[in-house]
């Protein structure tokens, strides 16, 4: 993974963004935030598991579905299957060491 600082994100109130193999942060100081970096590393793993492009397709489709369900962009974003896994485990800094393959599937009502 490659870390990049791109201040343009700040005006959109985005602290970080992961586009494999890059983790892009708005402020260089965000690279010191272990929880934020762990959250983004979880997305790197998800992207690798889905061979990158299918991740983005699934992410977008899930966002659209969640937006239809919640009628709110923030709620839709927070309920995307990939974001649920990342938010639920971002503070567990060793999560990726114990995470099972396709761990994000635990965050769906289809597979529990």
C-alpha cells in the first residue's frame, strides 16, 4: 500500500479514501491516526479479496441500495457492507491478523 496526502479531500469533509493500492489522506497528520489507517487497511484487504474492480461495483450498488432504503447519504454510506466491517473493527488494531477470508459477509443479513 502507498500513502498519499491530498488536501483536496478536506473540502469534501473526507479524511481518507482507499483506491488500491493507495490510501489517500487529507492531512499528513492523519497518517498517525492508527484507527483511521486500520480502517483503510481493512478496505485494502476487501479490495484484494474481490480482485479490486468488483469491489467498487459492489460498493456502488450497495450504496445505491442503502440510499434507497435510508433516503440519507450518510446513513447509506455507514451501512455499506464494507464500511460496516471497517467501522466495527477499526479500533481492533490486530483485526487483519485474525480476520477470515471475505469477513465483510458477516455484515449482511443474508449470511450470519
